[in-house]
């Protein structure tokens, strides 16, 4: 914690020690404006109990769907013997001190500042609260040690809120902690009265909204209170600023280390339940008085997040005096290690092996891992989005490849940004005819090293929550650790194998990568740019352009290979129509669609310029073949006739042969046995061969045939 500077005076906080404080706080609602937090609705000033000067303020911000609180910069957090004594300061402490000395009939202890102000305004009675949420420590109760009047502890009625069903009610938890703290400083139970609003949620609703009086508050008993918070009700110890009750201590060894380190540095740690703890940010360069930092138990160790600044893990870990390695649960790491390098004996090797199962038939086996790699502008991300939608919805991928079992999908998107990705995803879902809001499809739009503790712990957390059947990381370079050489086969192999283990054995994993600039013309795993990917791959998707992309028109003609070490592979022609490119939006707009067929499918109708050109050329060849055979029937063998056409048109043998075969298949030309001259000079003679003439049917335009 930071040491106080400036003019110094002494304030008695009702604890054994006194604490030096800085000059009076001058923060206002105007200086506290933070548009990202919402509108400032209230300023709650905390004062020196001896002089009534403002020491710091807490501001309430409101947005349409939530509210939040922030401290002003003056709440720096002062430490004396490891205690942050400002954490014990009561709201209106100077008025509480005055009323205690005057021996008033009662003082109200509420859960929030607005409730206290409502009691002062409507009842003209003394009311106070702490600023640590549900926390109420013995130091906060100290001013009531010698008070002879009644202390009314107000209980919020949030047990009626469905979101707290099955959990301890926060209002009851806060009240139980107040009672225990008061008892710890000697207040008799007979002088503590538990009350709740007769209408509304709290004291403010009771007095201001429903205009009820002090006599209308309803009385509760301790059994009533414990029934609303059975977990808190089983405890008997009072909290102090120096101690986190053992019942609140985390189970994971890494989180225990982190909590202990925070307490050693004087940070006030608040348990929020479900393995989550709140405190001021440990980053020494972040004067966080809110507090706005949370740590919680992850699958592999500690997950920490600062909600007011993007403090990096290395910063807050250093502030706790810990290494990044200290934030992993070593017991879990040992457990994972114990399951590796396991000896498999002959009996297990000889046991029946289950057959391969598909996730997407003909594309990707179940629980397989590998890359999607391709040339530039081959729509790698669109391909992955299509696969994600198919797996999440159960619809056939591209309308062709059957999804054997629909499953949730988790996708890490490291480039392109959230808004463009959502726009593309929504277009894709419209093309598939599925409702995006109903799909179990989840995305993460942050990038970072895939071997870092932040990535690994959140990956474990996300896979635990989503239970995906498919995890996608797109692209690899956005998650590549900086300390691993891209061309180092051994380091990259370990990196990729570690990612596979982190994802789970019950899930497929696809990592997007790109081809080398000088890759060969054939689809091959060796075309992927960096080392180790081909060796690691169990399955793969590879893609390249069959012809130059028409980016402005949104037409892409791709050659795609789906392959695996488990089943072999097959190549397909995948044609995308993205719509015209719009310069203003930077996106393709209009209808989005695709067609898929076996790679060798030139007989299929095509709308591309190249296919239309081939169709026209083939029609011209067909017309010339008919003319040739009509003018000279039963003269040409197939070989001789095709040679004549090829020499005239200068086209490849395949297209000429295709035109000839399709004419024959349609009945436009036919063959019969005849005598033809062959050979040269003395070798020249007549032989019986198949010779050709025009048939009786009228041929269709060949490019229109399916």
C-alpha cells in the first residue's frame, strides 16, 4: 500500500492504533464523471470522526441494466501494521460518535448509504453503514463498544429475488456478520434488534416509496436470519481486518498462496462465494481504491482480473510477490503428469478397438486435431465459421457433409475483430437458415500466447463451462508464444501437443494457419508455413485457388482437401459467391452462397466466366466435329478426327475428347466398322477400324448439359 504524504493529522477510528491521513478530499460528482461507467447519481462522503472533514468519497454510477460503485482517488488505502484502517471507517462516523456520546435511544445499522440517508431524512435518527459490501468487521463495530442504547440491524429482503434462490441471501449474510462483530466488542444480544422493511426491498423503499414509519418495521429472529443464509449461519467467528475466516479460505494451493500474499500486504480480501475473492488491485502501479480486482479458482490455478484497468498478470503477480508459476495448482499439474507416459501392456493392446467415428462425415473425425491451412484469400475463416455453424446446429456442412452429432462450439478469434466477425457470422447463419441466437456457439475475441497462464486457465474455464465438441483457434500466429521459434520443429511440436492436451481428449481441435508464399501447386501439409504443423496433424483441411479470385465480384473458386491419418482423404471443388465487395463497409454484401462437388466435375453446370468460356469452346468444337463428319462420313477414326479438331482450335486434348464423347453419348454422332488406309510407303495398307459419321438425333448445346 502507498504511504501517506502531505499534511498529517491523527484520527481515531475506534481501533487500537491511530492512522496518519492526507489533506481533506475535494472530489465532487463533476470530477468523478466517467461516461463508460454510466451516470453519477450519488456521492457518499466518508469523514474524519473527530473533525468531520471529508477523507474520501464513494460514487454511485448507474446504467440502464446495472449499477456500480467507485472510490475517489483520495482513497489510497493506508497501512498500519499491515491493516488498511480506512476499510473500517463508518459512513457518517462523526455523527455516530456524537450520538453515541449523547446516549440516544437507538442507532440503525443498514446495508447501504442510501438506506442510512433515508433514515436520517425521514426518521431524524442516527444511521450508519460500512463501505465494504456485506463485510462488517470487529473494527467497524468498535464505536458501539460502550453504547447503551439499541442497535437496529436492518436486513435487506433480497432473499425474495429468484437469482438468490439456493444461495445465502446477501442481506442475511451482512446482518449475521454485523451481529457477530457487535457481540465480539461486548454488545449484549438483548440490545441488538433485527428488523426488515414491511414493504419493498430495504429501508429506503419502506420509508421513501411506501411512506411507512419506524413502528412499521418488522422484527426478525436469529433463526429467521440463519434460515435465509444457512452457510453463513453455521459460522461463529467475527471478522477482523487481519483475518480471513478459515471457512472462506480457498481449496486450491495456488489460490491459497495468492490470498495469503494479498493479506500479508495489507489488502482487505472479501470472499464472494464460489471460489471468488475481491480486493484492491495488487498492481503497484494501479492505485485502486474501489476495490475492483477479483481472483477465483480456475481449473489449473488462479484466474485474476482487474475490472477498472487492463492490468497484466505479470504486473499483479509481481505486486503479490509471486511468480507466474506460483499461480498454478501444483497438485493438478502433478496429477496430469502422473497420467502421462503410462505403460500399456499386451492385454490392453490386444483389446478390441472401437471404430472411427465422424464429427462431420467426410470432413473431420470425432476428437481429432489438426490445421486448416490455405493460400491467401481462400476464405479460411469463412470455412471455419461454416463448420462451426454446422456442428453447433446439426445442419449438413455446405449442405453436403452430414454432421453425425451436433455439439457446442468454442472459437477463439484472434484477428478481424468482434463486429466484423459477428456480421459475417450472421450472414452465414442466414445462408444456413438457422437462428444464431439459438446455437450453442461461443467466441472469445482476445489474443495472447497459448502457453500463458491467462490463456490456459481461461481455456480450461471456458471448456468446463461450454463442454464443446469442437474448439477452433483462428489464426495460430495471433496466439503463438513469442519465445518459440517458428522454424523450430521440436519446440513447435511440444507447443501444439500441449494445446491438444489443454483442450481435452473428448473434443476436436482445429487451428488455422497459412501456406508459404512459394508453396508448390499441389495441396500438401508441407505447404503450411511454419514447422511442426504437418507432423502434429491427425486431420487437416487444405485449400488453394483453382483460378484467380474475383475479389470485387465476390467469386472464389477453391480446391479443398479434407484428409486424415485415420481415413485417408478426398479433394473437392468448393465455390463461394460472397456478393460484391462494398468499399464503404469493407465487406462483401448481398446474397452469400456456395456450391460443392467432386474436384473433377467439368460436366456440371458452372456460372463462372472460365467455365462459360470452356462451354462455348466445347460447343464450337462440337459444331466443327459435326461439320467434319457430315462432309466426310465414315472417313475419320476417333483419333484422326480429334487430331484435326485439336490442330484447328489449339485446345488441350481433354476438352476435344470431352466434346466428342458427349456428342456420341447424345446420339449426335455414331460409329461403324469401315476400311481405312494406314501407314506410309511400302507399309501403307487398308485396315478395319471404327469410323464415324453424323447420327440421327439433334445435339443439345453441350455447355447446358448436366
